[in-house]
């Protein structure tokens, strides 16, 4: 076989079931798939290819999977920091969205998010927002892979002024994008159990089942949400969703901070997955999700950055570092949530959590060639004893040099090939100036 691209002389961290790490590894790409994987020896040289890349000892890793984002919220980065969740949402974010979220701003905010993610090694994300048709169109420009969900709430929202039509809009979006792009899978995202009625939740889940797509929802994010759900429905948010028949292997629960052992048992038994977003939970002081207990309950758990308004960046390497350290200090146990576990959350477990584990998340023959190369010849990465430890505790997004998605070389020597990053940055700066001029109480002290 003559390969399209061969990456050789790399330290390949496969993330396969055997957790193989291949020194002087060679990876061959053909027709967008990984078609060759071996160690280069004097007797077994790298095969021929149209394009050959000498990794120079760099780490070769599956592209990272961001299990929870709100892409256009890059527009609100730093707009309202240091506020409680209810004030942040009701006094700043919801009003800013109502005034400034339009198709054009959504496009530019999404493109900026794609630039940020690609340059920091994320090749796939799971998104939920409004005007998702425009999000998907912009996302397609970037050549990234994603599970992209139309957001639902039971009040007027950007693109859906009549909440009675929110399900119809979501279904139309699913039908348009279900087979439109091999890199994009549509989805439905209900904002939360407290912003969506029982009717909306059930209809949204039914539409997800009918179209065989992922159903996403924020749940049990704050203590206040849990207590209010118990007051109104007599059960926790997780058990409330269970009583409505919403939990199964195609359900992604985002946050899941205020959950107890019974909730975890329900999640595990139904096969629902969790997106853990430690930095957003920390910044909004929502609490600390019981990640060790989730993992002990065999709940498939990915890691996400959340939107840039509640995290301020989309660097998944930073999120991995924070995740591991947060749970160690909480448990007062340096062995809990180790580096390998967190790296799996950002790769294969993250892929499994959003329904793409058969396609991405590990470097294995037959899987899509979503690959990143990380330069380790830097002062802060020297010396290297454990590549896995380095990837979680030392590497940052800025150490990523090259990115492949479906075999396409989309970031080359830290430069995006598929988009004009400079133009995107300038456009978003202009939008940001308008938001600042027209937003009262800009959240800055």
C-alpha cells in the first residue's frame, strides 16, 4: 500500500485497550484512516508515502476530545467574571445572548473557538448552543469533527423567539445535518431540568431517539438546583430525569456535581455518560463533582472545558491538569484520578461519552486519522520520564505543533491551514467592542 502520509520517529501514545506506547513509532495514513502502526527498526524502515513527516521524537497522540462546549460563547470571554451562576446567567449571559447572538456573530465566535481548539490539540468537540445550524456551517469551514446540538429552553431564545416551536426547530436542524457532513453529527441539547418543562424534555428525548442522536443536558450543576428539584419533584435532578425516561447510553449529563450514591447508581445502570467540567465548576463555585466515585461506578466520563464565558479558555491540556490536581487535593490522596485516567478522559473515554469511540479517541488501525504531534524539546518538558505524566502535568496547548483530522493536515507547524486565524481574531475583536459598548454592568470590578 502507498500511504498518503507517514509520521515516523515519534513516541506514539496509542490510547488503545492495551495502552501501548511505541518508541520510534511509525504511523501510516490512507484515505483518512490509520492504516499502519509499528516500531521503526533497522530491518523495518518507514514505508513510502506522498508526504513523510519526521516527528523528531515528539509525542504522537490521538486528537483530544472536548466533551462539553458552547462554541459561540468565545464572544463573552471575560464579560462577567467572579459572579455566582444564577447572577452570571440571568443578569449577564442571557441578556447578552438575547442582544448579540445573531447568525453572523455565531459564525465568527464559532470559528474563533475552532481556531483555539485546533491550535491546542482538540480535534473533536461536543457542543450545544442556539443558531446551531450556523454553528455547524462555521464548524464545517474549520474541518474539525464535532457533535453539535441545537439548544432548547422554554423561553424566547436566539433564533427561536417562540418557545412553542423549539422542538420543531431542533428536529429541522437534525434532518438537515444528519447526513450532510461526515465530520458533523447533529444532537439535541436541553439546557437544564429547570429551564425546560417536562413536556420539552420528553419531546426532545423522543426526537433524539427517533433520529439516533445524542441527547445532552446540564444537570445537578449547583446545590440550589438540587434542592429546588427536590422541592418541586420530590427527587434529585438525576432521578427526575430517570422518571421521565431520559437516561440511556445516548444521554450525556453535563456537570453532575450535586449527585449522591443513588444518583451514581442510576447513571451507571442506565448507561448514561457524564461530561466533567472542573474548571467551569470551580470558577462559578458550583462545587466539585465526585469524579472518583463516578469512575468507581464505571460511568463513562469525558472532560470538557465548557464555554469560554465560564472558563475563559478552551485548552484541554489545562483542564486535564486541573482535573487531576483538584480531585487529589479534595480526597487528600495523591494517587486518586491519576494521569492515565485523566488522559483517557480526554481521548478514548471522551470519545465514548459522545458516541464516537468506534471512530476516534485512540490510534488504532482502521480508526480515523485524528492525530496531534506535541513538541517535547522544550525547557518545561525536559527531562521526560513518563510521557503520560508529561501530557497531563507539563504539556500545554501551545506545545502542539501539528494536527490531523480525518487524515487532513489542518495545523502545520502551529499554523492553521483551513482558516484565516488573523481575520477571525480581528472580526471577533470588533464584535467584542460592540458587546462591551452595549452591555450594562459589564461584570468588571
